[in-house]
């Protein structure tokens, strides 16, 4: 069964803490993008999420150096990436396995029952795949936040 991509979910920018603060001001004050008040708490990752009018988000992911979630230095989910929501993340994983495409996973980091697959395209761009329904489940469990969240 081929992978069924539902949407472009977010673009993530992996930056240091000072850049995360500067980007918060830029996207909030200059571009007037609303912050997502239900940003998931990700231990050790400082930053903000912004909502775009079409439902896509920008994620500012502040971390000094390689994150604690990296499998290897070149497999860091906090690095610059874009995320696609898929209809069935387990079917997507099976497709990657059948095609022999290298990937790494994170489970339950930002939200319970969240499975994330990370792979690189032929040009080396990092792509995240996750279940389309994962976001709605995580929002219900999140707390309201107005600035960058430091979850160190």
C-alpha cells in the first residue's frame, strides 16, 4: 500500500537559544503570526510554534548543539526539517522498509503515542513523517504558553 500524505504539517528550524528568541520576535512581531498556545512540552527543547492561516505551522526548536534526541550527529530530529502528516504512520514505516530507505524513529517524545519517522530525501533534506491524528490528540494534553518555552 503506498504512503498517503495528508498535509504539510510544519517546517522546523533548529537554532540556538539566542536565535530562537530573535525568531520569536520576528515571526510574532514583524510577520504578526499567532503563536500556538498549545505547543507540546518537549524536554530539553526551547522554542515556539507559530500558526499559519492554512493550518501549517513553523516550529522554532532551540537547542545548543546536538539534541539529546539525536541517534547520531547526522540523525537529529531537532535539525532543520519539514514534517508531513500521513494517514497511517505504520503503513508509511512498512513502505520505507520495503523500499530499503534508511530512517530513524522517535516514540512518545512530544506527546503520548506519537511515533515520528525521520528520513532524508536524495538531496539530504530531513523529512519527518507522523500520524495525521497525532496533533489533535496532543493539543488536548498541552498547557497554554505565550513565549518561548524552555523545557531543559
